[in-house]
C-alpha cells in the first residue's frame, strides 16, 4: 500500500529534477566560464 503512494511521488520528483539538472548544469558551466 505504501509503495503506491511513493511511486507517483517519485515520478513527480523525477520530472521536476530534469529541468533542475539542466539549470544546475548551465549554472556550473557559466561559473567555469566566468572563472
């Protein structure tokens, strides 16, 4: 029963992580360029 609640939550987190990873990656590349 608990897994059913965790499964959709994990999917939402994964979907939100995708754009976050791209933003973090772009920020890291910008910091390296500035330095």
